[in-house]
C-alpha cells in the first residue's frame, strides 16, 4: 500500500500524520511538494528523513498536477500499486486512512474507495454548503449518488494508475473529473464513512471558493453552454423550416438533425474528453440517443403547442428545459 500526500505550504500536522501513518505500518509514503518554496524546505527535508519519498514542483501547479506527479512516480518506480491519497492538513485521521486502505484491498473488482465525511457537528458553512450543492449537481447530472464528492481521501487499485495519469485537470477540478469519468472507464465507486475534522474553521484549506468552484463545475458548465448553443440553433432552424414547409414534424426532424451534428462535434471535442470511446463507438450511440430525444422532443412540443395551446416559442423553451438533464446524464453515462 502506498500513501500519496499532495502538500502546498504545509505545517507540522504533515509530520504528525507521517509519524502516525508509520505506526499503522502504512508505508511507503510519497509526499509531493507542490511549489511551497524555500521557507518549507526544512519541513520536507524532515519528511524525507522519516523515510518518505519527497517529490518537488518548482512552482505551484495545483492539487491535480501534484496527484498526477505522484501517480506517475508510483507507476514508474514500481512502488505498491494500491494507492490511498490523503490531505496534508490533518483532516484525514490515520485510522480512517487505514480503513480506506482495508476497503480498497477487499474490493472484488477495481473501484474507487472514497473516505466520505458525514458533515455532522459544527461544520464551516462554505464546506457544508459547497458539498451539498456539488452532491446535488453530481447526482442530477450523472444519476449516481455520492455523499462526499469533494473528499481528498481516496483509494485506487493498481489497474487504475495509467488512467489516473491521463484524467484531465491540474487543480481541484481533477478530483471531480475522476468521479465523472470513473463509470465510463468501468470503475465503481464505494464510500467508507469517516470522521469529519475541520481545524481552525478550515483556515488551512487552499481551496479558492470562486476560482476553484468554477473549475469543478466547468464540465457541467461547458455542457450547458454547448446545449444552449445547440438549442438556439435548433430554435432558429425550427422556425425557418416551419415557415418553409408548414409541417411541424418535418421541421422538428430537420432542425434536430442539424443541431445534433453541431452538438455531437462540440461535446466530443470539448466536453466529454476523458472517455475511451472512439468516433466509431460514440457516433452510433449518440445518434441513437438523438432519435430517442427527437421523439421526446416532438411529443412534448406537440403536447405543449397543440394540447395546451401554448405559443410555439414558449412550447420550445419548455421542451428543451424538460430534456436537458436527461440528455447530459445519457451522454455522460452511455455515449462518450
């Protein structure tokens, strides 16, 4: 079992964690200094004296980059391939790290093991609110319920190392991308509930609420933008074809076909970039989904426009809103 700890400007809690991990015989330990600077050299030298493998970034590259540096090192040097990642700020207790390690070894098939916090007791508002929002958005868009999507305590099997090195993202969004891409790679997700520890109201956290939240939600935001542009194109073409043909069904089909080609190209290139699917694999699945969405689109549009006697523009907006979440979930899970 290898313990991987990314660290940026840590304090003595990192050394305390290392000592206590060794008491549990959790070894070797790889520590990645993510550009902490000369002021922290002594602390990392002490970690090295304790027997840790210390890797150093010349500048701060982000938590995702630090994790990938560690995964590359573990893979290339032949260290034990079962890896548990933990934070350096004392929020992950050694006995919980040991429990995640045990759960990882007991998996029949490769799966990510998350050390999930219960968020009970006195929790900083930004942490409680942020995780609640992320948990809800993740469940809504992927169909998978995870209690703690932002935990840094995670266990990975040896067969995952190659994948872990190529998942996109260099900062906090990397950990979200792991979860978003896991099912597509054939990896399950298991949760082990751990103690919730926040020291000094989580002041040691280097998480930037605005910038890093934007990075975490970027895949979903990009999909929303792609869907919005496709919907606008579909909207305009629907009215154009309706004006030319006077046939609602043919207009819906023609508009949807054109906007779907645009949507597929954008999503494959810019949104769902972490999957294995080639164009030959994803294209048939995507357009099978298009047919399903097309039928739903026409049915809802007909219902809103013909049965409820709503204007076509209003009916179109309601229809697109109705199928947005389903489309994201289906593309994430089955297409790319």
